[in-house]
C-alpha cells in the first residue's frame, strides 16, 4: 500500500508540473477557449491537493479516472 501511495504521489507531482507548464503556454496564446482550458486545468490541479489534504481518499476509481482525465485534457489542448 505504501508503494502504491508513493507512486500515486510521484505521478501527481509530475502531472502538476506539466499542467502548470501547459497553462502558462496557453495563457500566452489567443486561443478561443483559453478560459475554459485554464479553468479545467485548475480543477485538475486541485484534485490531487484534495487527496493530499485527506478530503478525497485514494481509491481505484481515482487511480484509473484521473490519469484518463489528464490524458484527454492534454490531448485536447495539444490538438487545438
């Protein structure tokens, strides 16, 4: 269980760093959906913080759905 928690924490740190990087790149552009992209990115950034504060428990659903949500979000940012 400790190994899974450590891997989840490492994944979250990497995702937070990459999302912040992408937010800064999107902010510089004139993308028509810039506001929506930034709001969704901030929501995805706050989700791991709620887990670390103990508001959301790490579960299988979180472990499966969060990476999918991040992947889809980054794919849509990259292709738009």
